[in-house]
């Protein structure tokens, strides 16, 4: 687990730029439904076109990377030892500048950032083809391909995981015993 945390920190460092005009970060501390502390961060690096979301809630921490150059969205659930990767639907997913505007709004429009994915049985065999952010985020984890759907989809799965990453609400539904 310490190696996984180090990898996530390294991914965060990749997304933090020296120039404030190239990188934008926001950090929030909230309470979860049980009264526990939830730490959330979003780092947007315009220089490399990557946004990183992190939610730290103990053993159920989750992370996501939006890699605009590769057109990929990666979700990592260390507590399940899995990553999920999906192609970005550029016609419906906010651009990096729109995403940056959303994180600074007083009341962000969450509806546009709800995403539903059906996780396939197809394992990603070569993370190197997906680029450095995918390698850093998912190296050492079993990584599955997913397809985005408009509504949560019953794909013969064992269950769904809800992932809340600040302004990004995600439902990951699996066709394998992920949950």
C-alpha cells in the first residue's frame, strides 16, 4: 500500500507545474456521511493537459486522471486493487478550461459531470500504449476497460461502486466480481 500511495503522489507531482498560469489546484476538507474527514484535491495542469482528482478517506480512497492528450479517463480504487480506463467522450466531457471553471464555481453544475460506466472483462495488457499518466496511476493494478453509458447499466454485473471526486460523480458497474 505505501508504494501505491507513493505512485499517486508521483502522479500528483506530474500534474503540478512550476508556473501558476499552467497549473491550478483546489483542496477541500469535508465530512463524510459518518462524520469522518474527507480530503479532496483537484490538480489541473494546462501544460500537459491533465486533471487529477484525489479523494482521501482512509481505506476507501479513490483517484482519477483525465488525460486530455490521450483522450482517456482513468479511475483507481486502491482498496480493490483495480483501475478502470475509458475513452473520453469529447463531445460530452468538459474541456480542461471548462473543468477548471467548474471547480471554482460557488455551486458547480454537477449534472453535466455525472458519468456511468460498464466495466468489461477485458483487461488492459499494455499500459505503456496508454501513456505515462496511465502507467503511473495503474501500474501494479489489474486494469479493466470500461464503456461510458448515459444511464447506469445492468451488464450482468455483481454490483456498482459510486465514486465521488469533488465535482465528478461516477458509477462503475462491473461484469466481474469487483465489488
